[in-house]
């Protein structure tokens, strides 16, 4: 090594430097001994440093990521989590393989977010997370569709007992399942409008008959039962296309597609907005409710070659790309309406210690025209009506991704809560 002349010009200087180096090494040896004897040292402990192992793990696991923007990619080596043979809880309405759907490619796609990886669903992790808790799906039959997907996903780890008879006399619309090994209750509470409704058509109820909607009154079939649940997944959608009379404070305030004289015609988005506003307000005002609420956003339908009641069908066998279909029109309007009301609910909920989260499934499902039963299903509710089903989703199928989203968001919320933080909607 080359030394500068100034460093060797004086032996005295060299000895002085060696002496100072020796003193420095002794000092470094003494400091740890001092800290061991003096637990109240003003020096910070590495165990509580902000970059500790647990904190780094937390930061890694709750990395902010837009799960809901991405694309569907081929996943040929990853078979479905279950089949209609391994899960006996698939109802005929979504049992596409049972009723002869010939193609299987719709089950071989996986959602890939743009900025992160969506973990595969783990039944064991889910059940451990909900041990001793309860979860309710509140909404229409598409919400029930998600609950049935969850039943099949969990079936790889545990089998529940149907305990519906303990809670209701109507097991078609209301179902309760109990996982005894985990003390976990899973329920579906059917409420297609979330608010109180009644038939208004003198000819009786049909698939497109006029109905009354009381926009400032939550539907008691769920509101009276939800207080004790730890997780609530709330949703609504396609029913708001039908003819509706809107009431507020017991008075008609307008209608959608009712074609009645002297009644103001308002859009379906008005009723949709007010229904979610009332549902969120109801959850906030329940004295004993301490649960986590997730909004599952609008689920698109994919009728082609005609409307749902005019021969429309959905025969595609692969997903769209984002270049083939745009997120706009009523799909976007319904979605934005929900998001606006959720943000208001989140702000108010924070004042009462209530958490609201988002399952933004609309954009992903807009790209899945291949995921519906079409003619390969049998409706339980309208047995005498032949309509291609381009609203619900085959099981197994792309709707299983909703529960991958759900588990991810539940884990993230649990981590946030353990660090004293609240989730923000972005």
C-alpha cells in the first residue's frame, strides 16, 4: 500500500496515532458492558427500532397495492381449487359442468394485478383468521354465489354443518353454516335491494314487475340479524334495472321505468345510491355492531344478441382484453356511485371505530364474459322460465377470485389493526 510522505515523516506522530487507536478500541469494549449493567441507558435499544424484523415484515405484507387493476393470464398448470365432484354444495344454478358445459378453458385463467402478486387462496389461513367469528353475505343471489364459492374453497380444509333451521324457516333465501372445529359461522342473508321493498304491480310479482322501494328504511331481514357478525360483505346490483317506485319518509319521490303520470322519472342510480347510503348508515347506527364491512362492487352481466328477456346469451369461451372492452357506461356509473357512498361511510365509521373496506371486483369481472352459466344451469327460483344466465357465475370459475381478494384484504386489515392503523380507501 502506498503511504503519503506526511504520514511517515515523524515517528512521534505515528506513536501518537497508535496510542489514540488503542484508547478507542478499549472504549468500544467498555460500552457494551456499561449498557448491560445500566438498563436505563439513554441509547435506543435495537429491539424497538423502527426497522426491526417485525416492522419490516409488516411493511412488506401490507404493501400498498391496487389489487383490482390488472389482467387475466393463462393458468393451465393451476387446476381449480375444487370441482363439482369434490364440492357437493354447488347449487344447480351455477353447476355448469353438471349440466354439460363442454369447454373447460374458463377455469384456467388467473387474475394478475399490475403491481403485485395476488396470493392463492388458503382454506387453512382463512379459517384460522375467522376462528371464533362470524361472516354474513348481505345482498342478492350474486352475493349468495360468492358465499357458495367460499363454501367450496373451504371444503378442502373443513366441512361445515348446515344449521339454517336454527335461524330461519326459509332456507332458500337464508342459509347458515357452522364450522365446529373453528367455531366459525357463515351466513347469506338475501336482500336484493338492501332496503325495504314490496310488490306494486296489480298483476303480481314477475321477473320485471313494478316494485316499491323505501329508500330510507333498511330491509329488516338483514338489519335485525347483522349486529353480532364480525364480517359483513354487502352488495347489490341487477335488481335496480327493473321498474321501481321510490319512497322517502313514506312519500313517493320518483320512479324508474314506471311510466306513471305525475311521478317524476329519476335514474336507477338515484335509487342505487340511496339504498347503499341507508345500508351503511344502518350499520353505523347499530349499537352493538363492531364488525368489519366490505363493499363488493357491481357485478357486470354479459348478454349478447339480445336482452336478458329477449334471447340474449353469453357464449364466449375466453376473457376479454382491456383493449376489447371499456370500463364505462352503466357499469362504471354503478361502480362510482358505490365508491362515493363507501368513502362517506368510511369517514363516518372512523368516528365510531368501524372499518369499511373495498372489494372492487367490477373491472376484473367485466373482462370475463366466459364465466357465466348461460344455458348450463338450472334456476331454483324461476323453474318455469327459460332465460340464459349471463348474470351469475359458474362454480368453479372466475368468481373464486373474489374470495382471493377477500382473504387478502382481511389479512391486510388484521395487520393494520394490530399496528393501530385504519385502512384507507384509495
